[in-house]
C-alpha cells in the first residue's frame, strides 16, 4: 500500500508540473515580448526542484530513508539557497548515519541563518568528541537547552573532560552532584552509578572502586543489563577475576555471549576512551526514544556510532530499528560492520540470521547459527535453527532438531516448541503427552494455558480440561482477544453457539484484523441461522491477512452457502 501511494504521489506531482507548464504556455501566447524559452526553462527548473523536495519530505515522513536521500540529492542539485531545503537534506542524511555529510550541510545552513535549531549542534559535538576536543564540545553543549537528553549530554561531556584532564576528584564530584538530582529517571540514575565505577577504575582508585561496587551490589537487579559487561570488566581488572566470572554467570545466565565474555575478560585491556564517550549519546538516545518515540532517537545512536564504530550495542539497536521499518539491507550493513569476535558477536550473528530469514535466504540464516562454535550457544542455536524451519513450514525437520536438545539443562521453552511442532504435524498422541510436561513446566503461564487449552478443544479432546485452561488464561489477561477467541471457540465445540457468539464478538472488537477469529465468528453465526451475517463476516475475513488453509476453507464455505441459497 505504501509503495502504491508513493507512486500515485509522484504522478500527482508530475501532473501539477504539467498543469503549470500549460498555464505558462497560455501566458507566453499573450506576450510576444517575453523570452519564451528562458521562462520555460526557469519554470521547468522550479517545478523539478519542488517535486524532488516534496518527494524527499514524503519519503522521510514514511521512514523511507534511501528514497528520502535520493530525492534530497536531486533537490540540492537545483542550487536553490533555502534553509528548508538544507534542513531536509540534513534529516535525510542523518537518518542514514551520514554524519560527515550532515556536518557539511550544517556549515551551509550557518551561512543562511544565525539561529539554527539545537538539533543541528549534535553532529558537530559528536565529531568533536571523536577527536577528544572537549573544549569545543563543551562550548556548544552548554547551549543545548534543558531537555533531559540535552542535559545528560552536556553534563557527561563535562565529567569526562575532567577524566581526560586527569582530574579524578572533579570528575567524581560533578558526577555525584548529577546523580543526586531528583528529576533523573531510573535508567539514567543507574547509568550514572555505573559511570562512577568506570571512572574510579580509570584512576586505579581501589578504595573508590570497592565502595562504588558495594553500593551497586544491592541494586544489581534494577540495573539495565546493557551495563553488565562494563561492570564485569571493572570487577575483573580491579577487584577479583573469579567474582567477575560469577557476576556474569549470575546476572546474564541466558546471554548468548556469556562464554565469550568470560573467556575474553582476561584479554581485555579496557574499553577505548571513545567507547565511553559514545555511550553518552547512546544513553541520550534511550531518553529520546522514551519521550518522543524510537524514530526520533535514531540520530542519537548514529552520533554514538560516529564517535566509536566498535560499539556493538549501538550497532544492534540501530539494526533493530531499521529491521522494524523493513529496511533490511541497512540493518545488515550495520551488523556486517562489527569486528569479528568482538563483544556481543554471538548476538550479532543471531540477529543477522533473523534478517536473512526475513529476506527468504533460509539456508544462509541457518549456516550463520551453525558456525557459532560454543557449548553455551548449543541449546539456543539448535532452538533458533528449529524455529527457522518451523516458521518456513518444515515442521518435521524442526521437530528433529528439537529432539536433539537436552531441555532439562536450560531453556524450558523447548517443551513448548516441541508441543507446537507436534500439533502442526497433527501427531496428537505425542502432542498430548507433551502438553502434560509443558503444563508441569509452566503451571501458571497464561500463554501456555491458552495454547494447550485451544489445542485440546480444537480437536475435541479433554474438552472440560481444555476450557478450564482457557478460562485461566482469560482471567489472567481479560483484554487478550486471542484468549477470548479460544474461549468462544471452546463453547462452539461444545455446541453452545449463542454463548460462543458473545465471546467471539468480543474477540473481534479487540482483534479486528485477525482472519481466524473473524472466521470463527462466521461459523458461529451460521450455526444459529444468521446466514447473511455469516456470509458478510466471512467475506470480510477474506480481506485480512492469514493462513492459506483458512483462506481456502472460507472460500469453500462461501461457495457452498451460496449454492444453498
């Protein structure tokens, strides 16, 4: 739909251009004293500039950053001196991480205006931090304003400037003043607390390190996990090697990079200075994402990466953003830019695998996971590969891989995926055995209860048990349309069609775009003789996305019903 609308929009622009040209031709015919060719060329130039500019704006608004950049370049070729044009070019470049180009554009903007918006300061600051030019960065950052992300950037630049000048007391004093300010949100608070530990380690102040670590210990469960590798590096180098390993094992037990992180602690010389500077913009990006949405936070993560291209955390979050808006190639480029066997390498490979699966390159997706050689990865790797096969319709292969996993060690979700594959393969005897194990592992999980309950009632097996499991799920999440659909379908299977309709109508209200739920309501209407309503509901279901087999079943029902009429 988006691409079609975009094409129509361009046609509209071309039509507008043609109309203007026609109008000018009429003017020319009335005034023979004008240089018709000169005016015509000027008109063409102006229309092309406007068309490219508007097209770039449209693409940017719809997160189509490659086309936004393309049309922005074309509009810049017009040589029109316009602050609006340059601002659009800035946005088109910065959303694709072209920080150097953005800097050039800002320089041109400064020639046209002496009162630029604060957002245009950030690429300059990131470039200055990249060069360790703190004095220039501080001068600009002091004028950023009072938004939370701007305050964080300004204050942290000042703190790390003191670190760079070997002023431990000033650095920690300014940091502690910042920490004690009441308006900080929880995530920023703990980021600053971890920064205190890191700064103390820079100065090899053992007493300060231990004090700050002891202060953190009681709060570890509240600290975002993205800080744990930084904490463990400090523990390893400055406190105790075994404590560092135990810290990671305790707080990152399921982390893909756990073994890698432990094995590489002894080889770490400490992160580059620029890494911690890049984290300033990284954390600012989180603040912007919470207050203004993740799309508005993208530039801040690009500034983070500009300061330190080896910050894999930044690469991962940017990659996820672009994956979410279906810019798969940009997402892959970001991950492919990571240094091999660097921190978070396993997570990066898993994410790349998911991206290749999105592209339909299934065997490449699988090979990336198979090439990860680590015992820590073995269970998650097999589970990942199994799920790739399942999502692409090879349930038998998926089950074969699942059966290789010793689920008792870790990852109890293995039992769920085994049950799911058995249901998809319609191996009901084995599936029911698997359900019993699954319910033992997840006795109070609403999703699992609904899955098992629906599977039982759909096959008219152990109906009473099935309906009780679904009721439990609905009680846990009374606004979950899928759970309510399951309950409605359970009553349908029991022959209580009027009661089924009550729940299925409610499910549709909550999930109006779900084909299967809509199909269920059509079936219930038909059973109580509401034929016209059933047909209308089924016809609507055909307009929704869903499984091919459901689509075929609906078409068959409509065909038969029309014959009856």
